[in-house]
C-alpha cells in the first residue's frame, strides 16, 4: 500500500487540501482496489484553521515517517514562518526517499526545507516573484502548470494541483489508471500542452457542456484520420472562420493544434503500454511521417518519444 500523507498547516487552503484527497482517493486498479492510503496530518493532532472552517487531523508529523508520498497544500499566509519540526520531518522523509509534492503556495513550505535549492520550481503566478526573491537559489518558473524533478515536484495554483496529482498517479500506475481517476473526478487527464516534466498551458480546455464538447469527442475518436480544418468545419456545420473563432474562444487554441495534442496523448498511451516501434505508433496516431511525429511530440511533451517510453515504462522520472 502506497501511503500518501497530506500535511495541513495553520491556514491551509481548503481546495489545496481536498484536491489530492479527492484525486488519489478515486484511483482504482483493474481489480477494483485503491493502491493509495490517505492520511491527513499536522504538527500535533488537533484543530487546524482552514479558511472559513476548521478541521481536526488524526495524524501528527509521525505520519511523514512512513509516507511514500507527501503532499504540501498551500497556506493563506505565505509569510508565516514554518515550524522547525516540520522542516526537520520533511528533510528526514526526503532523506529516506519519500516523494514530496507541493500544491500552489505549498512551494513556500518545500522551499523552506532547502530541498529545492538548485532546482526548478513553480507556484501560483501571483506569488512567483515573492518565492524567487525569498529563495534566490531556486529557479522559479511561473509559466508552467507543474514541474516534476523526480523526487520533488511543485505545481501552480488551484487546478494545477489536480494536474500534478494525475501526473503522479500516471507515474505510479500508467495512463489507463490515471485516465480512470480523471474521469471519475470529471476532469481531463491532461490539458493542452501534453503530459511531461515541464508543461506549459495557455488556457483550460472547453468546459463540459460547452458547444465544442461534441466536436472535441469526435476529434478524439477521429484523431488517426487525415483531417483538414475544412473537414472539421464541415463536420461541425460551421464555416472555417466561425469554427476557428469559437474553437479558440472555448479551448484557447486552434482545431489543428488541438488535434495534434490528441494524437500525442494517444501516442503517449501506446508508448507506455505497447512494444510497437516509434514509427508504427506515428502511423497509428495519424502523423504523416515519423519525423513529423518526433518533432511534434518533442514540441508538446518536451522530450523525444523514445525518452518518454523509457521513463514511463520503467517508472523512472522524466528527464530532458
């Protein structure tokens, strides 16, 4: 059983606390079991203020001693000093190999341990400058959803924490399990830009119930076919101009860019779960040539298809 400990400090942001509990709690393997055991802990079990309400935790910092993954939710007051015992416990957990991930301003907690020194990290864009000024030894990148350095990971604000949790589940159990967790949480497995070590997203995908949702489903199902913008517009019953305008309004990108992303997502799944060659996968997902596939895959994901396969089929963290 993989133990996930979520550390709640005074003033913890409720969404940041609940998101990992929700996502990891919905994971199911083929036999129907959940491989994760969730624990919410705090420095001394007791009452913790969490915005408009308070919570009581059942675990103290001793929960970190046996945790395989530790999640650090953000706190409302990023200027609040971090208890030295919390820092010692997190450093001890890292020393024995525990995976530690922060959500939003939880990066300030992780940064206080010194574990992020010399690494790249992210946080909510509004707090990025403060994190960078307070910890100049960290390379802060506010333009990404999350950054996975292997043992340590950080995410941007709000929904980016969900993206990071799904990424960690995918690292642990592959695309199929992560996709099921995403569907049960009623959210996309990944947003535009792919799933990789460093992910840049401009806008969220079309929300459920939007006028683009049926078209996006059709594009996903038809991704392997050779499609032009004209054919997509014809299927949607729109002019190309109207299609491009509405598509960008609701997804933040163009139909063809979205289609390339869908093809890459399918390729990621095949790279993880099959032994097919990269050239064969390029053909299966609808790219005109292996070269075009490799170029597009690296542009979206950040690494080559072969490097991605090696990382996700071996369970090793993705490198650049």
